[in-house]
């Protein structure tokens, strides 16, 4: 990039976008750059570096919300929340290492822009469901805001839902308000050992359909389990299905016993307590288990969203891809697939397998040349493509914000 603009205030960010709009100069918008390799390479000569827009502006533990600069790191936010025994319930993933960067470099703006949520999504919802409001600059060079500090403040168009997952292509967020919730008193994980992928889908469905308030359900084939730093998981020598429960101590203990009785008839069962349980779910959240059986840096990674009971069938169609390895989250509804690098990332075969299940696929990690050659996100067609184009034109008529990040030529 030939030039970098680094605003230190929201007003300076507005000036930068106004200049870009007037001169029709495309901007590559980023916070700390931890997710620059997620999505297509941006077609811009000028970089808008938002890393100066940091700091927690307002935090009201009793009102369960926080407002922070868009480039405030998740590490800083989580440290403040821990002091009040609170958390971001959607469990945002730290994809820094997966994408070839550093741990704990992710920002609240990046998480919202990519709509990233971790294993607790099956209970707490996606990042967009906890996104209460924001201040931003549109591609027209105009400031606007949406939402407030509580859900009931949202009237008219809920722009937060639209901005979440837009990868910085619609607006430059400068300040973000999001919901926080109390952290659980206790966390335990029931491990069911030795289930096939198909039987694991059934077991997770049974657990999630029970009255035991499961907050995480993942299945690790043997190769993924071996990559864990939790000795009970790595040393199991067979697939591991993990079921997490959280809450008051006596309730957690009772629910773990009930889940053991529910799931343990035909398989071995173990249990992880606080520290080991937290470590395992961080590994699952941050996709740290996908490269355990190969050269992590050179492998391509797909994120497949499918109906949970179809997960095993979709994965079975992809096992003959060179170097294929997988694990499942969200009760089987999320499949992480790693494979040896191919010029087209095997995208036709991957999308064909997912299409028959009614899901969609996203290429999360590959070289920039591959990401610019094949669709990174699920291709939009017909009315959906036209609607997407009209929304982009409404927010950014000259196409200066992260051009090409999501759609070629956009």
C-alpha cells in the first residue's frame, strides 16, 4: 500500500473517509490487522489504520453493557470484564494464530465486522445478537449511529444486524456498544469417548435436546483430539465428543451426572473440571486443533455451516481431499476442514458437498492468490446478489471501503 492514514479520533476518521470519497481513492480498512487474511485481498492503494481508536469509553456492569473504541483488543475488554465476573457470552474466537498472526491481537471491531462467535453460539447466539449499537462513518463521508445501550433502544431499521458480518465494506465503525453477561460460577465438560462421527451427531443432538442447558457440544475425531493440550483428551486414543455445562456449582454437578447417564450407555465417559475444561473450549473456539496432524501454515482451511444432523454426511464426502482433517462444533452444525493446499482450494467439491445439505461454506485460510481466484464466501445469485449490491451502493456509492473484500469487483 502506498499510503497509510491513521486517525486517532472519530473526527479524524471522518476526515479520512471524506477525502477518500472526494478523490475516489479506495481504502483498505483495518484495526490491528489480525484478520486481513480473512476474505479476499482488498483492492486499494491506501490503508485506513484504525488502531488508534482504542479504549473502553463506558462500562456499566450493573446495566450489562460496554462501549469501546473499535480497535480495542478483546484481551483488554476481557480483562475488564473478569474484574466484575462478567463475559462476552457469544465467546468471540481469536483467529490470530490460525490466520498466521499473533494471539490476542483481535479487536472488538474485527469480531463484529466478521460476526465471529464461538462454541456458546448454540445457546447465546451470534456476535450480532449481542451488538447493541455503534457510531460509524459511511462511504459517503457521513457520520451515523444506530442502536443504544439496551435492546429496547433499537427502533426503525436495526443497522447493527446489517453491519455485523459486512467485513468493513459498508461503514467504518469508530465506537461499538455490546451486551455483557455474568460469567458462570462453574464449568464442566462431559467427554464421551470412541463415538463414530454419525453416532456423535446423535449424542450431541440428544444432549442439546435435553433439559440440561448444554452450552457447548463438539466432536473431535482422533487426529483432532490428539492435538489438544488437555492430557485426558489427547491421550484418549480415540474420538472425543465434548458436552459443556455451566452455571451454579450444584446445578453443574447434577447436570453432568444426568448427561453421563444419558450418553454413557455404549461408550466410555470422562469429565473435565474448570481449568482443563476452559482450555479445551479455547482450543475449539480458536480452531487450534485443526492443524494437529500436518503442516499448519501450508494448509487451507474451510468453515462449513450445515444442518447439525447432516454434519457427518457432509464430512464423509470430503475425506478424500488430500490431507483432509476435520472437527465439529455447534452440535455438528459447524465443521472446520483443513486440507493440503490446492490451486482452487477444492472449492467446487467443498461447495457441492455442502449444497446438498442446505448449508454454506467459507474459505477462511488460503494464500492471497487463491482467495482472489475462487469465491471466499458463498456466492450470491439472483435477487440476493441484487439486494446486496443495492445495500452496498446505499452505504458506499463510490465503492471506496474495502473494495473486493467480499465480492470480486465490488
